[in-house]
C-alpha cells in the first residue's frame, strides 16, 4: 500500500494526471512499463479516495540536505559523461563524406515530401510492435490500430493485444494527451513533460506515436548534402537534411538528421540528438511498398544507443490514406468505448 511506503497523498476531486501518479509512487522511470501501468493506476486511484498519513522529510532536515548533496554530485558526474560522449560523437561525425546538392533543392520541401509520403490529412493505421530487451525472456508483441487527423492535430490509438492491455487507449487533442486504463475504467492526462517517456515499454516515445510536435512546422531545415548510398549510413542515394527546432517551440529533440531517398523522397533513416548534440537513437525504414503513389516503409526499426541489446520494430499491416473520419472518433467518450 502507498501509505506503508511513507508517501504523502491528498484527496483529489478531479482526474489525476499521469505525472502526479508517477511522483506519488516514486517510480517515475517505470511509469510507462506496460506491466506497471495498470497496477500503479489502480493502486493510486484506490489510495487517493481516502485520507492518508503524512510522512515526509522536513524541509530543513539534515537528511534532506544530504540527499540534495548526493543529487548535485550525481548530476555533475552525468553532465561530465554527457560532454565526453558528445565530444566523441563530434569527432566521428565529421568522417561522413557527402556530395554537394544542387542549388535549387530546398530542404523544407524535401522534409515535407517525406512527411506526405508517410501520412495524409486523415490516415488509418494498423500494425504490430515487437520489443526486444535483455530483460525480457522473449520478445514482447503489441498489436494496435490508430486514426490520425493531421489537419486538427488529433489522433487516437487503441491496443488490441496482448489481452491484459486490450482496450488501453491514447487520445491526443492538441495540446493534451489522455490515456485510458480499462482495468480501472479511468482516464488520466499525460503531461507534456512525459512526451519523451517510453510508449508501452518500447523504444518509441509518446511523441513518436501521437506526434505532438511537427517535424515540418516546429523545425527549421538545412540540406547538408547527398549521401552516395555506399552502405556506410544507408544503401541508397539520399539527401541528408538537418532538422533544428524553431525559436520558441517546445519539442523533445535538440536536432534530427534525416536521410531521404533521392528517387522517391521516402525516409530511409533518422538520427535523434539531444540539446547537447549527443546522438541517442537511430530509426531505419525498410520494406517499401507503393500505395496510392506513395513509397511507404512497412517496417520501422528503432535502436537506442544507450541501451545495448534493446530494439523496437513496428510493422505496418494495413494503412489507408485520405479517409473520411467522423469527429466523434476523437473524443474522450470514444476513448473509453469497448470494442
């Protein structure tokens, strides 16, 4: 029970947000592990329905001061390590040899073409996600389907399998993201600060799936050159485009480097960097099929560089473009609907 752990809780007369749930459980790093979500939410919602005993450290206690000192030292060590990692990457990144691109090529047009190749104004998607990790005895497989209306920046994702997660849903109504937990029949809000957290225990983030930030509208684009496609980075000739956040925009990445196929405009690879310039993960696209004059990658493979042995792939099983969608699809009422 939460009270037995000495965690202070207060009664809540409104829908709890997911960050509050995580703080109360003191397990923030595990908040998006599928095995933890339903149990955590169920316990949290049960405990917050009645008064709890307070048991927190006084502000000026020696023990709290010691904790702050340990925290400061830890942050200093992490920061030093990050700087060293950034320097190492900076040294190796200069070895990539690019060919000069024609002067009439506009980077933003390339980025927009790649985006249009993957999505339309209204898109339906059904797929299967496979998560591999040394911590798992066997790969975890999650089947899901989604609707996206990019004109209104809204989307709905619903989990189909495994059975214990069936009915779990995510609804984005810009700028808010909601998660529905069927086991306790409650909806919780996922705050913007959690958009970089893992989605369903995978190497994809919440932002990847619900696309809170736009790679077109929230970033400036610069054409770095043309990759010859000799297999060093990609296997096809590709424009290499750098995405950098526009001034004042709230995005999760410090920069993105994208390889866009010269012939089709389709994305081949994306590298994601933090604000310090450290590369954190790489996504590769493959298994291309032509659908409605689009060259759509049906396999997306994400590899985090800081987690050896981890990887996540999403396989598209069905995708439909330019559909008519009813507005009531994107409602909290529909989020709770059982299929």
